[in-house]
C-alpha cells in the first residue's frame, strides 16, 4: 500500500511517502515558514522524486494534534481534499503518539512534551508493551510544573518543551527532531490502514485540548 503522511502540528513538519510500510521519501523542515507556503510543494516534490503520480496513492495518514491550531487546519484540510479527490482512506494519528513511536523498545516510560504556549505544554505518557508504545495517560494541556509533579519514576522526556520540565525524574535526550517526524506519522498510519482503522473526511477533526484564540475571542465578545 502506498501512503502519503502529513505532519503539520508543529513547525518541524512536512510529509512522507511509504510503500508497504517502508519509507520511500520524507520532507521535513523546521523553520518558521508556514505550512500553507510549503506543504503542497513538498508533497509534489516527494511524488516527483519517487516517480509516483498522485493517483498512485492508496491511503493517507495525518497528525491530528494536539499542536498548532493553524498548522493542524492546514494539514487536515489538505488531506481531506486529497481523500475526496482520490477516494482513498484516511487515518488520524495523534501527534504525541507519533513522538513516542520514535523511541520503540524504551526501557523507561516516554513522555513527549510540546510547547502549548500560554504557560502550558501538551503531553502524555507511554510505555513499551512488547508490541508498541502504549499510552498510559490521557492527552494533557498542563502547566510544566504540574507535569513535573506527575513524574514519580525516571521518565524519558522529549520534544520542544522538554527543557521546561524540571523534575529529578526527567531524563532528557537530544534527538535530532523537536517534534514528530512525518515518517513516524506514516508508520503508525500504515499499521492502522492495514486493519481498517480509518476515518471519513467529514469526521476528521483535530485534537485541540483547549479553545483556540479565535474561540476565546468569540466567547469574550458574547459576554460583553
């Protein structure tokens, strides 16, 4: 199965192509250019370099957050459009799941942490169960100090907000990525596509965990 994976929940996003679960190509760029400026160009470049046509795609995987509100909207809108145009299935991959999947076989629990701004981080906790990274906690939007208090044993902490977690139990690593990789999103997505764990385009929604800035402004206006 030929799969396109899209990751736009963080600045370090991009796209990847997988064939039969193997990564054929990946585009990732950790800069402040918006995904709207570069995502479709990245997908087109990947397809061209792989010698694929867009009609060769058989499935789509997309990260659904938590993460950047704007980035998630761009990624999900792109994938919805492709799914409708090509009549191919979509798999939704939570961003923190994709980050934890970067450390399979870890002996310690893994806690991916992303900067949520406004004094909070997005986080969850995972353990290797012999087959994959099993999520232990719910997805959280939490103050860094509160997350640190939840750590009760040595834990591998990774992500662009890892340095905000001040705990004697935090074991920070320096992976080459600050967020999830498009290829990691694709690998999880491929596994779910093979078992039919798909979502209809109309039902594809992001994991936000808290209201967007626009929603907060609307609520404030309604109260005035």
